[in-house]
C-alpha cells in the first residue's frame, strides 16, 4: 500500500501548456505539502495545507494553484508552463504541523520537463 | 546566509569508515530537527529525528548544539548501502520546514 502517491510520475509538455499533478495520502494525516526540487537538488517548500486550509504559500508565481478537495488530496495545477518550471515536484504529508514539525512522508515525485 | 547550510560534499569513504556531517541553521527559534536520506531519483525519507540530548539509532548518531546552532550526523562502520544524499531539516514553527541542500556520500568497496 502506497502511503503517499502522485500522478503522473513523468510529465513532458510544451511551454505555455496547463497541467495538473495529483497527490493522495492514505495515512490519515492532517497536513500536506508541495515541494519543488530543482536541478541543483535543492528542495524548496511551495505550499502547505492543514485540514484543507492553505497555511503556507512561499512566494510561488500565481500560475501555480494548489487545490485540496479533502484532507487526503492535494493537487497542483500549473498554468502557462515555463522552461524554469522543469523540476521534480514532491508531495508530502505529516500527521499535523504547527510549532513543532513532525515527520513528513514523501510521494515518489513527479518529474516535469517543459520543452 | 542560507537558513540551513550543509557541506555538499561529496564525501568518498571506504566501507567500514566513520563519517560525520555537520549542518548549521540560522534561526535560533527553530524547534525541531531531522536528518532525511534521499537516494538517487527517489523521494526523501526520514533517517532520524534529532533531540536536544542527542540520540543514536544503530550505526547512526545525531547531535544538536543549540548554542552554536548546528546539528551533526555520525555514521559508523559505513556500508555500501549508506551511499545517498543526507538532508538536514529544520522546523521553524508555523508549519514551515527548511531543507538543506544535502551532503552526498559515496561509500566504496
């Protein structure tokens, strides 16, 4: 049983297109995250949701729009894709988050290549 | 100054060696600390949490020095399977977690 799953695993698309990445966790966690890992392997938080509410939005262009239909799902929609969006996008979840962070469980990643 | 800084390496060590990584963080109010491991083309996975008193898990020992704002990871008796990137992670409260850029370790036979 996969704890945190993402689809698709690979995404190759043209500049200017709109695409979505889906994430689901079956751990019963309250908090979910999206991270971007660029070519230099630096993992940077983009968004965090707690119980379907947006908690963190880290200076991400508004072409990126997260959506959490329920606690177990956090999807990422990207409009007007640019070359610089090429990266690996990781979804993660934790039991809860607040003043004390807890262990995060990551999905397998979505490798996005914008041509 | 980056919020979390690590030596990127790579560290190339023979099997059986002891290797240590350090990580410094800039926010003195940071509350929680972790080491994650990331294998090539895989997702990060928790290796161990780091507690104020220091903690050990088999061949791995983690230490926290709040006064100097650094965290360390010691790996004893290195195995080939320890080859990976080790990410220092700091929780700053308010749902925010900062990942270091990682230290690459290669263990050779």
